[in-house]
C-alpha cells in the first residue's frame, strides 16, 4: 500500500536520489570501492541515526554484501524519494527481466495478495527493494526477501503467526521487520516473547512493549 502523504523528513529504508555534488567521490578517507564504483543515478538508503538539522543519515551499497558505507547528505540535495510501501504498490517484480531466475521475486509474487489483505501497510526493503527501484543488479539466486510492516499499534499475533507459516513454504528466506513507534524489531524475535531488540535512531534498545509511546522517546 503506497504512502499517500510522505513525511517531510525521510524515514529509515526510504530510497533517495540526489542532485548536485557528491563530495565522497574525492574523499581519500572513504573506501576505494565507493570512490570507483559510485554512480549518481543510483539511490542511497536512509539509515537509522539521529538526523541533525538539514542532514539525513544514509547508507550506500556496493557490489558486494560487505561493501556498505554510512554517510550524511543534505536534505536540499534530495530530488526524489521512494518509500518501501510505494515500491510495493508498483508491483515491478512481475515485469522484472530476471523474475524466473530470482526466488525472492517469485516469493514476493506469492506473498503479496496475502500481505495486501493485512490491516497494515507493507513495503519492500533490502536488496529486492534496491534492485526493483534502481535496476541495479543487487540480487542473486540465494538472496533474501526483506519486508517491512508498518505497525503503529500492536498487530494481531494470529495474523503474524499465519504470515510466518506462509513464508516457510517459499523458495527463499524471508526477513520481516515491524516498524513500531519506538523503532524497528524483527518479527521472529517479537513472536518469541519477552524483551525485544529495537533498532532506534540512537542505537539498539531492549524493550518489552515498543508500542508504548514512552518507549519511543
């Protein structure tokens, strides 16, 4: 389901396209792969950190899984953004030229009707989201499918267990994150019960109930 009114400040997992200069291209302190491989037509990914003023925390993907770089960009340099929900609403995986070669895309095709019936917004993140949005080859046959569920309120445990059972019948691993008022939590960890590790802008926190408004402070 698309996000109809995106927040003024980009959120974690949003993809951003930038305009203007890219100062990291001439920064010798940054990895060589970044300076050699970066293409301005590719998006950066909003990461979790404490945004300051007009600066947004982002991550840049390299060709290898180990090639990731955290940086900051100016809000004024963003010319386009795409949320995980907006990406899911486009259903581009159905027309992807490598659909038959990539189990994550096939898994997405099987899951999306059921996800659409959930009473929560959902979106695509990770390598699948990046390749669908940019056309840049981020996936291989063994890649995972990463999904995000927006859960402003505690979701139905029955629905979550049913979702997990459906993912176990697919041809690839499916990692699902719940986006709560306090931050992001792994679905499987929440279903185990007890305290959960919550990813927040100020670092990970162990919380009993990430839907408690006070927990998000």
